[in-house]
């Protein structure tokens, strides 16, 4: 069972699916009492998205979906830390970056080894008949 829904309609005429504020018929975004706060939230959200695009382009950062992307963010953080004055905090950041990089290298090595094993197993199966149990004679 669905709970209460906002009484407003969206721009395309559908009912707003948001939950209304306590003791009000409208959600935060449609409440006349919160229109100024909602407008400010929309403005800040737009600024954040623009800033994210600008920074992504400036740092050549595409997200955290691949080892290469994660490696890139580690490089950026490490270079920024190297430019700081010597301190305990700087040393901790550099140690953390080295540990993260070590883990990335391990993962990369495991991926290479797994790929080699899969390739070797694939070549070995190419000569055997396609059975669920290759050591048993085919019928």
C-alpha cells in the first residue's frame, strides 16, 4: 500500500509522486510555504552540476568505473599532496595513496592472471568434445 502523495501535478500533467510534508498536502518542491527554499535548492543543484562538469574536464576525470579512472583520481590526489608543505597530514595522504595504488596493482595483476588462465582453459577445451564432464566418454 502506498502512503500519501503530493497533491500537485508535474509539468507533464501527472500526479507528483513525492511524499507530502507533514501536515501539508504538498511535497517540499510544490509547497507554497517553501517556494523560496526550493528555488535556492534548484539553483545550488545546477551550480553543483556545472562545477562537476568543469572539474571533470579540467582533471580529465571520467568517474570511478574502471581501474584507469581510479588510478587517475589517485594521481590527482597524490600530485596535490606532493605540492603541500611537509606535515603529518601530508605524509598520511601520501601513505594512503601508496596503499591504494598497491591495491590497484594487485587487482590489475589478478585480472591479467585470470585472463591468462581463462585463455589457457579455453584452448584446452577446444580439443575436447563438448560434454559436461570432459573425462567421461561421449555417448
